[in-house]
């Protein structure tokens, strides 16, 4: 039993006029979930689960099943399925049935090499298929080879392929392929580094070369994650992402771009259950495209984001989990002409506060309380009455028997 609550408020301005738009939704719901597990020693494991969720706005029915076979300790196979029926009462196109079938394999050779394979086939059928919500088939294949070296090191070769086909909307058909190599090394207690280099190729098989919103592209990416113990309870962390995307036809709708994101953080770990982190955020996106291909509309603008981040994580053996995150960020468009066009609200400098909260409590042996909350306050620093605020809140109380 629980409730979903959302509240959105926008201050809008254009020319000499301004207005406010407020939308609020509260949606109480009732749900029932079940789970069954059966193990035959260590060689066979199976579990099945189901969920039924009823509310004023939607109806969800979900069934899941998994069957795993283990041969010795170095080889395992798994078959799994997920069947889902979703009906939104007030929005006819958002009524669909979805079926997913999957198979995975995991094999280790001589403790120095591990091979993983996964294949998923998914079909989604809408009661009223439209261009925005078309029926589709999806096939996803994942391959990974892990090489284990000395001194807690690992090198992984990865391949990821996804194909999506729409029976009545072929313009959305695509092949998405990703090749990657990942390096991992542990430097000691609470200290490690992961470097991931990825090449991505996206092909829209049915599009004409000058399509407006979809174009074939390739993308080069680099992801870096670092954790370094500084002594005692103090830990330094770094998450970084670098992307370079190149479209077959670069224009104002699908422009080439460079994207960088850096998030360094200092974390004080009071103990294994409680930590407090404080860090910084820098994000940048720079576009490149042929200006002569711009026919209408405003051109995309480069931007920079500077921010401060606070994270709090806590859990204990009594069943309490708390995760809190707050980000204050400044978004700046250094080359935007918006400031020279009175009343135009695109690409203006903004200040934003974003708060996320997750709380779970096993209040009694058979009673669990879960809460998820999100608040966003986005303020325009150049134009009055061009702000937005949104709140999302979900609370559910579960009784287990």
C-alpha cells in the first residue's frame, strides 16, 4: 500500500508577458507480490516472482522466472524471462504487453580467463500503436572476456550489440554496436582504478542520409573511476567521462559534439555503515557542425556546468538504509545570443538545486517501509519568471507473509 505524488511548477515568460503553470498529481496504489525459490543442492537454482499493482492511474502485472544450472564451480548457464502488462487508464497509447526471454553463460578457464555470454529477445506490443509508441522487436547480445593477471589486475574485452525493429515505423530501426576494453587494478586497501575505452557505431538502417533528427554516428568514449585511500577514514574518489560523437551528416539537429564530465569527491567513512562525501562537478559540451546546413530553428549552444555535491550513505543490520544526495550547479552558455533577444528563454544561464533521498526501513519482521523523494529547483539568472520547480515522492508500506 502506498502513494505516488508529484508536483511541478513553471514560471513562463515571453515578450512582455509572464504566467505560472502548476501541475500536481497524487496516485494511491495497492500491490501484491510473491516469490518462490527452489534449490537442488548447488547444481540447480530456480526462483519465480510476480507483482500486481493497482492504482487510480495505472495497472501493472509482472511475472519473472529464472532457472540456473551450475556444473562444478567454473561453469554456469541461466535461462530467464520477464512478462509485463502495463495499462495506464488515462492514456490509451501507454497500454502494452512486453515479453522478454534471456539466456546467459559463464565459464572460467584455469582461473586466469573468464568468458561471459548473454542474449535477450524482447517484444513490446501496444494496444494502440502510434508513431510515438510503436510496437517493436529488440535483440541484445553481450560478450565479455576477462583476463586475470597478477597483483589483483584484470583486463576485459567487451562487445555489446543491440538491434531494434519496428513493424510499422521503420525509421526507428537501428543497429547499435559497442566495442570496449577495460583495465582494472587494485592498489591496496580501498584503492583501485578502472579505465574503460569504448567505440560505438549506431546505424539507422531505413533512414535517408539527410534525416532531420536521426543520423548514423560513431562515438569514442573514455570512462575513468578511481578510489584512493588517503589514510585513516579518508578516501578520495574520481568519476570521469569523455565522449566524442561524429554524425554522418552533422547539422543543427544532430551536431557533432565533445562532452566531458568530472566529479572528484572526498569521502569520510566513519565506519563500514556510515559515510559522508563532499565533491565538485564539472561538465562541458561543445558542438561542431556545418553552419550552412542550418535551415531553421535556433542553433545548439555550448555550455559549462560547475557544481558542488554532497552524499550521505548509511545502513545498519537492523534494516535501515538511507541514501541522500544534493547537487548545487551553475549552468552557463558563454556564446548564447539569448541575452540579446528580450523575452527569449532558450539557452539562458541557470542555477539549479537537485535533491535525491532514498530511505528503507524493516520496521517489523514482516513490515517494510520504502520512501523515494526528488526535488528540483531550476532558476533562470537572466530572465524573470522563467523558473521551474518539481517534486516527486513515492511511499509504500509492504507486509510480508
